[in-house]
C-alpha cells in the first residue's frame, strides 16, 4: 500500500497520514470530495471528474478503503419521512465511578443516534430521534432517571437542523485565505462575550477505556 501511495502521489505535500501510512495528496482529497456528494458514483465517472485514468481512480479508491480513510458506505435517510420527526439533545451528568454502567445502559437505547463525552457543566451529550415529544419525556423521566449512573439531565429540543455535512475535509478550507471578521460598526453595542472551556473530569476517561 505504501508503494501505491508513493507512486500515485501528485500535487503538493500530503495534508495528512492515516491508517497504515497512506499519504493523502490533492487527488485523494478530490476523490473524497466527490464521494461526499455521491457515494454511488461509478469509477469511470469518478476518474473523469478527478481528471485521472480509470485505473488510477480505482487504485486510489481501493487504497483509501484498505487503509481506513473510507470506513464504510451507508444510506442517508429523511428522518421525518421515516417517522422520527423529533430530535433532542440530552446533556447528562454522570456519577464519575459509574461510566461503565452508563455506557452499557446507553447501548440498550435504540433511539440514541449519537453520544459524546464533553467538557463543561455536563459529562456527555446524547442525540436522540423519536416520533414525538412524549417519547423524549418518557426516555428522560422513566429510563435515564432510573439509571444509577445518571446524576442529572438537561434536555434541549432541536427546532431546525440548519447544516449537516456527511464529513469535512482539510481541503474544504483554503489555509491561505484570511479569516473574515465582522466589521466593528456592524457589531453594534452587543458584547461578543468570552469562550471558556472546562476540563473533563477524570472519571470520563473510563468511558473510553471500557470500550
């Protein structure tokens, strides 16, 4: 695989290294950009859009899969049409010696689409998709509240999902382009405030270790 990467590289220096050592160059990034738009595109069409031979496109595509840059292909559904019109974020405070129990109980909840350990006031954030508000209420009060590992919860309903990308890439942002800042006169008298990050408690590491 390393030999394929060295022989197939083109353009500038590699933006990153992944897996067993495949070097991602500009052509790899372009392939990933196109696959983000259409994961079912044919190799011939992919090669044409990238501007390389079909054999080169196939070799690079297989290299990305074998090295783990492309983990899997899946379908993206319309959750509302599937009957899951309510999305909520549940912020959870976990008893620090009971992360293993929390993780085990969470795995039994099919409504949970995503869970992440967080810094700040709470320990974890859970995203759920359900059919109605009552289902969220039942999950929080009847199920999460009865898990000994859960100390407290705070629920936020999502009103509109403004932006959601399948994934982002280093090539999405031109590093040479300066960051646009809001003109001072456009800011008015509204203070912008300050951002503060709070370190995660030591017990949260157990959620990763238990996996």
